[in-house]
């Protein structure tokens, strides 16, 4: 290939990836988006360093398509000038894209070390990197398929990592069958092709079987009528006119209850103030004369020997407006709720005056309303599969996410956030109720189907009967076992290559 051609192909693959996700939702491209980068790495046979650069470029293009909303967010809520917000956007994309660089470098290094076929090595390596590589906003190849329900049902067995494996395997198979022979590479054996096709076919067959199965389970399970209110007021609007924010939430709560809601959910910062959990009448100041039960976001304050602590908290109020329980957000949003190194260098908060100074929560207990056990995730906690599984240890039968996506404006971010959250429903086979200030609020079924959703920046009150399911899925029981399995395969292969170097395929054979 010409010197620049590999990077052009990498950019093309990155565009495919971005169009498959990022709110563009052309999800069929997700099944082929790895083909260009696989062709580059197979034909060029680059060093791990150069492979890192090629794959990083692939990821950079995709992320630049994903994250332009960062600029406006930094300007509106970080108080930054445009150029600083743009710099944060670019730096974030550079950092997030390094996961692709790590995948490319590891893939090339392992292939030269082990001599394994790209068909299997590429998806196995992707699983390990997606699982272990740190990211500010974790996302997965599997997320491109959130609208294609048959493809994602196996997440209740092997999690989002397993779904990523199947999608990457599809790209590997397409490359090895249809592209590699045209580039002078050896043809794939019928046995390996049949095995790969079998894995992909199993994934689809399992999905087609499980969708009606869980629809029937949901139909037969105990139901709870849940309402959500979306007032279309951002955090600044509530600060400037708190009485109007309360009025809208109360008015829409009454509307939801009139339509049969047994539990009404307000979003993150639904009450833009501190609620004193020691005061049994504190709920009156929130709901007025509107009865509960209501689950809402607000602030909680406590003092100890270290001083004052402020929490971003979910409160569950009963029918008499008394506080039944609280959950404090565990994963705080950088530059929105906390500052990196802010505890060590408090002066940083003077530089970013719009950044809150919250303390992270210390428990993941479910909020209990009668026989309903609610695991609550605040803001972007619903995009973290391992954290959501930790919440499952307290045996919830309903998942709730309260969030404030008004930060991001009319961008792709609300769609991206919802897309990532969908997988929590499938992994645990629970209904997910997502309540937002300005959209997208949604009810997500245990199959991952988005049964009802609101428009962005439109007030809405939605009510739906949700099934309370108690089944425990293999993923909840065993966690990221598939990630461990892929890592173990690579370790065993590496140890075997070290002990028996003669088994390694020579580079000259790889070039045949």
C-alpha cells in the first residue's frame, strides 16, 4: 500500500463506526466497520507502535463524530471560552481513541507472537481491551446494535463484551472470506468459517427465542404503574426560578397519579435543593400537598469530623411524603460534579466556578417500596455494566436512572446515553425507567426494547405498567466471565508460545 493509504482506510473504517452509532444509528455498518482496519493491519504487517497509530486514527475519527457536544457543555457548565471547550473536546477524543490504539498494537504483537488467525484473534483481543482499558466514558462495539434486538439478547449470558465479540467476529469473517483472498492472503478453511458462522447464527437464534420468552415473562409478572415527569427545565432555569420548577413537577406528578401511577419518578435535580433526611416532614417542602410515593433527585448534606459533605442523592418518599431511603451517587462526573485532583488542590474549584463539589456515595443498597426493590443509577452510572451488576447484588426487581442531559443541548448525547443504558435492561432482564429533565426519558423493557420515550426539550408526562421480574441472569450471577475467558485464552497462548517457540507461525508464512 502507498504510505498514506492505510491511514485513509483507517479513517473510512472510523466513519463506518461513527455512523453505526453516535446517534446516526445506521447499525448494519457496525457489522463491517472493522474490515478496513483489519485489512490494513493484515497487509501492512506494521510494528506494534505503527499499528497503535493506525488503529488510534481509526478510533479518533469515530470519536470526533461522537463527542462534539463536549464543546458546548464545557462552555455552558464549565464556564470555559470556546477555544478551551474545543481543546477539551479534542483531548477527550484523543484519550478515548487510545483504546483502539491499544487494541491494534496488542493484536499485531500477539499475532506475530502466536501466529493465530485474525478471524479469532481480533475479536478476542477486542474483548480484553474493551474490558480492561480505562475510559472516561466507557462504550462498546455492541452499543452500535441497541436498536437491533435479536443481536443483543445474549448480553444476559456474557454481557456487553460477548455481544461485541460476535459483531467483531462478523467483521473478521467478512474480511477473511471476501477481502483477504483478493489481497493475496491464504483462504480461510471451511472448518474455521463454519465455526464462526455457527457462533454468529447461535447469537441470532438465541435472540429470536429470548425476545418472546421475556415478553411473556413480563406479561405474567407482577406489575407496577410508574410515571415519569419531564418538565424541560435545566439546572440553571431551576436555580433562577425554583418555585416554577417545583410547580411544574408537582403539577405533572398529579397528572401522572391521575393516570394511575403508583410511583412517580422525578429526574436528577428534580428538587434543586437540600433535603434533610432527619426531618420527617422534609418531604412536605418538596411535594407540598401532593402525595407520594415519589422517587426524586436532590441534594443531601451531612457533617462529620472531616467537615461538610454534599451528595447528589436519590430520595424515595412514601405516600405520606416521608423519606423511606436514599442513594448517593457513586461515580461523579468530572468537571460537572467534581474536579480531578480537586481534593488535593482546592484552588482548582476557583478556576472552574460552575463545577460542583460533591462527595461520592458509599453504598449501593436498593430503595424499597413495599415489595418493589429499586436499584437507582444517577446520571451516567447507567452506562457502567460492572457497577450496575454490583447494584444487582441487592436483588432489585426494577432499575431506575435519573439524569440531567440538558447539559448537552440538542446534540447526539441524549441518544448516546440512552443507547448505552439499554444494555443494563438486557443484562439483568429488568425494566429500566429513565427519567430526565429535558429528554430522552424512556421505559426500556427487559428485551432492550424502548417501549416509550419522550422528545428532547419538550415537557412530557408518561405512565406505563412495568413488570417486576426477580429472575437472576447468568451475567448477574457470573459477571464478566467472558472477559476472563478471553484473557485466559491469550495468556495460555502466550505461555505456550514461550515454551514452544517452534509452534509460532513464521512471518514469511503470514505474508504468503
